[in-house]
């Protein structure tokens, strides 16, 4: 199974990358996590002939700005969008005239499924729980091809993130803050926080993304995280746009 980081910036695009989106390619599914501007690159990697699922964590613009590019795709088996309660109304407002081509006019079928917190089969097992963020935000845990992938962005440190990451093969978290930075009024993770969650959950591997564009201004800033914390967290992935890893 391949995981490609299509967009790894938080807040806005810069020379370091696009805003948040991740592509998971399994035997039967193409799964996209969030729809920042990075989602526009998905067709560089997927054939668009598998069942395609898009999971939206929350509705801050850096996680949904790329939805206006959905019209460029040709998902032959349609697109299934999953999100928290209220997703249908928000997407039918945003992905609509006069902003962009409406969902019901895209060149493939689209369904929206609203998820209560808890466990679901969609048709693969998915658990979603609320994270700590200024607006409602879901973290996701999914089991695909016998592997567990957890996606937790945006969030501060919380029990639900640890629960979702328990024994995961890959934990993908945000890294909005630099080492040592804290902002209780705007919950996000620094590298130490993310590593704490991974270690408490016994996750096998940790990948960092959603680097705050205003604080991680260069890719060298990200490399410093790798150099400083790589030994403390073996297998640490400090993601950059278009990086693909296998799990």
C-alpha cells in the first residue's frame, strides 16, 4: 500500500508545498485525506478507476480549498465523501455556484456520508473521534489491506488522538508548531507533542505534515526536525509534497 503526501503545508501554499491532502492507494481503494490544494495532484498518481473515498477532517479553508478542482477528475466509480455531521450542507454551499461547479454537475457521481463519532464500515473499518481544535474536527483510524492508518490533523494533544493511533502501522499527524512552541489558544502540535502521541499509542511509524506555513518557511526548517528527532523516533517521516512511502 502506498501513501503519497500531495500537500503538506498548513494554512496556505508557499514554495515549500500545497495545503493538506494525502492519497492512500490500496488494492481496492483510492483514499484521499482532506482536500487542501494538494488534492489537485491526485491524478498524477491514481488511475481513477478504483472506488474513491475522500475523508474531510474539518472545514478550515486549508483542508477544503482544493474542492473546486474536483471537476478536473474522472473518477469512473464515483466519489464518496465522508465527514462529520453537517458536511452535506457545508459542501453543497461551498462546492456550488457562484464559487465552482456544483457537486451534482461533476462528470461522475458523488455521495456524501455524515459520520457520527465512533466505528463504521464504509466498506472498510473506520473509526472517527473528535480532536481538540477551535472548530469541530475529526481524526480518523482506518484498516485497509490489514494495515492501520491514523490521520489526526488539526489537533492539540488529546486522549482521542492516542486512542485512534493505538498500534497503528502509520500515524499521520500535523506539525503546525516548531519544537518547543506552544499556543493553548490555538491547539496544534509541535514535534515533541506528535512523538508523545505516537509513543503513548505504540504506533509503529509517525509521519509529520501540516507544517505551519508561517513558521516552517523553508524545507531546511523541516530537515532540522528530522535531524533533531530522527533518533528519538525511529522511522520518523518528515513529509514533503509528492513524497511516497510504502507500508
